[in-house]
C-alpha cells in the first residue's frame, strides 16, 4: 500500500481477495493468498513455490509438477541429502557449517569487534591504492594475519570457509597476510602457499572473489593500514581459532536513562491545518491563487516531489518527507540516500517531535511516523513546507537551501495553543551516505562531535573524489545531545517509524569508526502556553573542517535563517518576473509565470536529479 511497509502491508488489513493486477505495473511484485481452514487437532500444509524456466511451456510443466504436495516434500528431502553430500565433498562438519554461516553474517554486516578502529581513523588510502596488490576492492575483503607458524591453522579454517560460502553464492576476497619477517627459512609462507594451492581454492588464486596471499614486509605502513581499514572482518592468528574470534564479547556501552512518562489526556481529534483557497485542485492538491505554492492536502497515488537546489547543493522533498540531500554532485556525493521507491518512499532524513511528559512521539512530516495526523505539504519556489496540528500544537517545518551556501536549513516552528507549557524534544535524524550508495560507503564513514563548534561531523575518506570533505548536522538549540551510531538510535530490528531512541531521555553520544553510521541530534524545547518557539536544524558539507565550522557558526546566528529564506524567495520572484504571460488559459499562466523556469533550472540544470532518476 502507498506509504506502507512490508512490516505492515495493506493487504493484511483486509480479507478481500488480492487485486489480481498484472501487466506493466509501476512496481512489480508477486503476492499469493491462500485461505485455510484448520480443524482442531489437524495440521494443514501449504507450499509456495518459485520456479524459473527457459520458456512458458517449461514454467507450466514445473507448476504442474509442484502442485503435488508429495513432490514438494520430496524436494526438501533431496535438498537435505544434497547438502550432506556437498558437506562431505568439502570435508565440512555440521559444527563448521554453523561457524561459516556466522562468518557470512560478518561479511554481509560488518561487526565492529572484528574491525580495526585505529586503521579506519588513520587511513587515507582509496580503492585505486589496492590495485597494486591485485585487489580490485569491488568485493568485500576478509583479512587473515599470520605472524607465527602456530597460527597457520586459522588461515586454513578461513580458506575452507570461503570455499563453503562461495558454493552458496557469497563472494568475497580472502587476503592471507604473512607477517613473518623474511629469512632463509620460508616455512610459514610455504605452508600458506600449500593451503592456497590445495583444494578448489587454487583455481581462485589472485582472482576477484578468490584468495590473495601477500607478504606484509613488501608493503608500506600506509598500505597495511589501508588493508586493515577496508577489511569487513580481520582475523588475527594470535587471537585463536575462528570460533573464538567470532564469539568475541560485545564492547561495553553506556545505557541511557529511560524516559518517565505520564498518561496522556484524551483529546478530541485535531483539525487539519487551515487550507488556503486553491485553484485547479486535482483531488490531492492545488495551486494557491497567485501560483506561488502548490499544496498537497491528501496522499497522492505516487510521490509528489519538489527539487530544491542552488548551483552546488540541493535536496528532493516529497509530500511525505524531507527526501535526500546532495552536495556538488547529485550522484557521486549524496549526503543522504536517494530512493526511487514510489510505494514506500522511504525516509533518509526525519524530524521527530516528542512530548517529554507523555512519551508520545511523531514526525514533523507524514512519513515515517505521522500516523493518522492530517498534514499539508506546501511546495514553493526554493522551499518545501509541512504543516499539521497535534495535541494542541501547531507545527510548521520549512526546508530550503540558501542562495549560495552548501547547507540545507530546516526551520521548525511550534505554537502551543494550550493553557500549559509543554516540554518537548525535537530530533533530527539522517542516514549518512557520503557516496553514490549507502551500502558501498557505510563501512568507511567516520562520525565525530567537533570539539570546536560542537556540531556532528561525518567523513568518508575512502573515495578518490570528495574524500576530504566534511558533512555535518547541527541545530540552533543550545541544549542538545547527539549520536553517530544508527544501532543506538533505530535499535536492533527497529524502524524509523518506531525508533528505539524515543524511549530514552537523551541520545547516547556514540561516535567514531566501524559503526553503522548515522547522524542524530536532539534539541530540548520548552513551549510556553499560547506562545511559539523556533529551532533550526541544518545539514551541510564543507571542503574541510574549517569551512564546515564557518557554515555552522554563520547559520547559528539569530535572524540569519529567516533572512536567507527571504533571499531565496526574492531571488525566484525576480527570475520569474522577467518574463510574464497572460493568456486565456489561467493554468498555463501559472505554469509559465511561476513554475516552468524554476523547475527547469533547479531540477534539470542545477540538480540533474529527480525522484525517479538521479545523476
């Protein structure tokens, strides 16, 4: 369902048959529903089968074959038998198989306990620096270090583990690094070479997804640091066998204080924000009479976006949320992830509000935690605004990019219409990307809280272009807490619709290397009765730390944010007023006089990016 997730699919909210839609659909899936009646004491079995064939006749034959429940049961039995035969062929026991499965998890999802934090912090190398060792850097890297003849057994374990996982489709580069100094006797290197030459691994020597035997003494200190920094997992011979290293204890971490909540007072449903008089309303929204804004008043069937950009920096907003942000290049240097999922429209940046007395929280935009709140998204030239009422609070969020600066400013205004002061927390959260895709870059992103300006910095030095640049988030609120650790904010198996951080009084402050990186900042706010407070969050990027600090200092100053928003609006007014038309078609007038020039410049010329296609 539009705006839904696989955790809460719309199809499960109804007992009606599925739609049966096929053909050239916008977002193709396969979904089957079977109704079962299970009498007491009876077991019901149903099989879902996915088949592939060269042509439709082959598909039909396989479907007919697997309609027989006995055939499905036999397929499971044969698969188990085949697995046993394969394990015997690889000389892998069931205990080793379980161990290699855990190894696979560390390759796919890097574990801080198996990485070198010091090497990541010191590394200044990039992917091309790996090429001289015959390693492309395109596949995940697992590093095994051997410094003594007694440690060779670990290398043999990892070689067999790689063979097992390769047979199951998991490809990674296994680097055996011989750290024994050269001497007349080459016992250790010869033994490592024998391991590499034995079994199936010899066909994969020095090939992508294969085995690489290298000598540490032939590398510079910087090269060794690079190799340790890029490795998804490092297994050191001195630390014992694979089983011991996979079971390293968790690193200690501080446990934040849980928020103490009081029951909420039942309230009548809040009204939707007052709507301006709109023209050319299409059922989901319409233009204001002067054409300056388009208001989205109901969730459309597909995302409605507004590209906001200057010549060097910008973001894509949708009616659901704050979209993604880039700097310098909308493809190669995305600060937050770009997604073009028209159904879910996942959030890479979120602003949350929490009532610190009741513990209730919600998002300032419809996604991801808006629930049943009625939102209005207002898109203008150079900005995107979101407005709603909730529990006596009128909330308005305005996001824009200054005329020249590489920063995204998000001004949050909260008006308390009640008779008592409200204690609130406002959170700004970003998924760092700092590359073209988050999955490629996340393992190399380092977060820190700058000791000079107090902003949260993030950098990804492991890239040939933009590697020295510093991304940052900050707020104008003086009372704040931060974290750069996604696991502490979202929580294990958590979601942005219900993040773990909302349960605690403050963010834990975890930053550094080898984390699942994010940027999150919490601002403490007191909103007196019948008054309004304003706080601004910012996301930007500087050429280096000094430039980032200067940007933070500039936009913390009182009045600067409002002045910059006025400059943006005035700039687009001036551009649009240079050519005006008046025709018998009022809709054409609005498009030509207010929107076509704006959309062409921001989307096609400045950003070179949009919702469905980027870069």
